[in-house]
């Protein structure tokens, strides 16, 4: 029976006896006391079949009999939400308050409680997730279920490594070549030592053995060629693996976004999603291809040289690594601050991308209102925020890096003093000094790189966490294991459907409608009555929360999404055309459509006449979003696209809103012919559009207020009658 999250269940069990805690079917958190404007608390309102209980700071402070409650009311305040109880006696009393971090959970769960108070029906479903991170208690951002502050960075690298699994041959081969390069790099300083001690310090010996001296020089040349050649092959292998992995990652990310529900996609901005698919994957690619190979090479050399020096002279090794603990400790101290700084910079960049996308998408509106200057200021403000975050991070690095570089280089002074004494007392030759100077440089190269690692790692982990956040999003709308492929006839049964976006205030409440196969149903009502929401539920863009929708007797949640939507044709209120030709936009619904089929549906939709007058006819490019054709022409193209789909269910959401009277008449006549063999559902504010409808339903405040034919509804003198008379009066005023 329980649909409470694990964390919420545990907190309830701490405050209530075990037998009572197990019976709680619905609960939500709050954090403000009702009698104080500033006092915070850790509270829970929870309900079972007998009582509504108010818990505060781990104790039960009040209980109310469910039999006395009529409903729970939520009201939005300034920065907070009020929760009140309305008794059956009519009395209303404030129960608790909360900041907006819990508002979604409160609204969603009070709706479940009210359903129980009204119908005595317990809510069903999976455990509800928390809207705040259980570790840091920060609210999740933009509908996400992943906290960027608490994401396990080690786990990120493990997941990235798993992405390399299909290309592990390339990766392991590249790593093996790293070892080869490191081994060769160890030989070169030894040859330098031989040259200094055996030839440079003994010119006479060198003149007598020019051939051996030339052979040694030649060997150095060969080793250098080997290093360059192996490094090139190694780099090619690593690029091959990294590029392939990034391409796969982008494909997976794009596919995941397409699988997400409309609700989850709407919770994120277009700029946000585009940044993740493009910029964040590019940031990961840059780290893996341009930075990671160098890190691996430097670390391999560091380990090899360290082992050699440790065996040769342990004291010299200790002197070399003296600065390392200090550098590591410094980064541990600044790590959390640096991580948060890079996260804030990412958010600022995403906002700037969103602003830019909005401006370019609405450039016609911007120009129409002469708002170029204002929009320029808005974009400059957005980029200024990103610039400030960038400057802040750069200033911090410019302050920290010189200090760290000094301590890293401090060991070189110690080594110089140590080696100098060795040379003076004769226990070390100049050749040995040259050799160890080279080895020291090999060690300090990686140590200096340590100073730059956090910056690159933070960029990488920030982008990776944003990418995996999308990949980890659960699919709200998914096919069940027993989903069926159904040949639809068009019988639609809507039973007691209630729904609110993101669990918020109800848009639809207990709506019941039966649509027969081949019937033309018109849906009318004022703005915000729930008309578009109802057709979104029929298309299963969202899942119903209460009640059910079935097609031909099968619940749409048990029909595969592809089977359901492939047999539906939709013309939405916001007509969208892809950048391409007119032909491509109409044929989008049927990729193998012939020109004859496209022309046939174009004639039915009333768009053939204007298409053939375009410069290139059906091959005319309509431009981005179809802005090179008029609004009415876009709608007719969209209708032709839907008709080409040959749907069993045709849905029209204000499909004729932008059409003139003559064209509307053509579309109505076409729909009258087409609706004979298909179920048609049409929404229209212009009621004349629905004159061919077999039946009309009137939605008012989320419920079915009236139902019947045009004549029947006019005789009732109700809501529909008022809408018709208002439109007639408006038409008369326009004519006069």
C-alpha cells in the first residue's frame, strides 16, 4: 500500500509506533511553523485511513480524524506555500507552511489525500522520489533527480571507463605503448651520462674513438625516432577509442532525450539540453583526447623514474617529492570550493545559451516590436554573468598557481644543494648529475601538471555529471513488458480521468467521455479549461494519475507507444514545419510517400493551389519553422501531413485557427469526407469549425460541464450557448 519514499518512510517510523507508521499511505514534508514567519522545523504531514497526523521535529504534535476533513487546501504565498484543512463543518484552519522547495511534493500529495477524502480510494503506484537531495537537502534543479553537489566524482570516472569497454583493445594497446615510451625515456638520460663522463670530459678519448661516439649519437637519434613513432601510434589509438566513445555517448544522450516524456523535457530549457549534447560532450572529448593521454604518459614516466631513483638513492627521492604532500593538501582544501565554482559557471553558460536561443527563435517578434536593443542588453547581461564567473575562477587560479608552483620548484633548490655537495666531495660525476637532472625534470613535469589537474578535472566532471544526469533520468512514459501492438479501430473510452501537470493543481477532474469509432467529437471551453491537456493524455504525452483511457477496450498504457501514435494524426495549435522543402514536410508522416500521394492529401487539405504558385512548387524551401509561408499556409501543410499519415484517430487542436473563412470551409468539407472512416477529435475556439461534429463536450474548470449536439446545447442556454452568442456578437461588431 505504501507509495512513500524510503527516506520519508524512515523519518515517519522514528516519530510513530511501527504498526501505525506502516499504515501511512500518503505524506509530505514541510519546514516552516504555521505560527511563526521565520522559525524553521523538520515536519511531516502524513495520513492513514483514520487520521491526518502532523509531525514536527520528530514528534507527533496533532492528529485530525479523516472523517471530519472535507479537503486539504494549498495556497501559494510569497516564497512559501500554506497548507490548510477545511472541515466538513466549514471551518478552515492553517496546518503548516513550507518554503517552495517542497511545494511540488505538497501539491501532489494533498491531491492524493483529497482523492481519499472524497472517494475513500487509496492511491497506488511506485514510491515517490524526494524533491530534495537526501544528503545536502538542496532542492533538485529543473525536474532533475540528481544532485550536482553530491554526485560521486569517482563514480563518474568509472562510468566513463565503462563507455570505453567496446574499444578496450585500442585503450590497452595505447597504455602498453605508454609503457614503451616511458622505458625508452629512461634510457636517454643514461646515454647522456655516458657521453658527459666518457667523451666530453675526455676529449682525447673522444678523438680516438670517434666511431663509438658517432654510434652513441646515432643511437640517441634512433631512440628519439622510436619515441616519436610510438607516441604517434599511441595517440592515434587513443583518439580512435575516445572519438568513437564520444560519438556513441552523443547518440545515447540524444536517444535518451527523445525517450523522455514531454513533462521532463519541458522542465529543461532548449539551451540547457543543447549544451549537454554539444558543449558538454565536447568538453569530455577535449579532456579524454587532448589532456588524458598526456596525464597517463607523465604518470607512467613519474612512476618509472621514481622507482629508479628510489633504488639508487632513497634520500634524493624524498627530497624530490617533498612539495607533493603540500600540493595535494592544498587542492583538497580548495576542492569543494572549486567544484561549486565550476558548477555555477556551467549554469551561467547554460542560461546565456538559453537567452541566445530564445532571441534567435523569436527574431521576428523582436524586430516587430523594435526590441533589438533590449534583447541585446538581455544577452549581454547573461554573458556578463558567465564572464564574471570565468573571471572569478581565473583570478583564484592566478592567486593559487604561483604559490603552488613555488613550492613545487622549491624541491629543485634542495636537489641542487644536495647534488652540488655530492660533486664537490667527488661521490658523483658530472655525467651522473646530468642523468639525475634529467630524471628530476621527468618527475617535476608530472608534479607541475598536478597543479593544473583540478581545473581540467572539474571541467570534465561538471560536464560528465550533466550528461549522466540526463542518461540517468527515468522514463515517465514507457512501454510495459506486456505492451501490445494493436490495430486501432478508434473506440476511445475516458473514465474518471484526473490530472495535474507535474503533480500540481488539477487541470482535469474526473472526466469521463466515450468516443465511438468514426465519431467526430468537438471539444470546446474557455482557455485553461483542460482541452489540450485531454488530447495530450489521449496521445499519451502524459500518463493519467487517476482513472483510465482505453482504445478499443485496451488501456493505452498497455499499448506500445509506437503502435498508438503511428495510428494517430495530429495537427497541433502551434504549427511546426521543419527546415526543408514543402514536399519533405508533408512526406514527413510517410517517408516512402509518392508525389501523387502528397498532391492528393494537399488537395484535400486545401494547400495544393498555393503550393504550385510558389517559386519551386513542392520543392520550395519553407525556411526554419516555416516562416517563409503564412500562418494559414503552415496550418494547411500540417493538415496535409496529418492526412498523409492516414490515421485511425485524427486530432485537431485549433487546426483552423489561422485560416480565413473560405479556406476554413474547404477544410471542413475535407474533414467531413475523411471523418467517415476515422475517429476525429477537434478543439476549436471558433465554434463554426465544429459544425460537422456529431457531438460536442464543454469543459469548464477541468470537468465535463455539458455534452450533446449543437442544437441540444443551444436549447440548454448554458455555457455553450453563452460562447456561441458571444462569438455571434463579436462577428456582428466586426461586420459593422
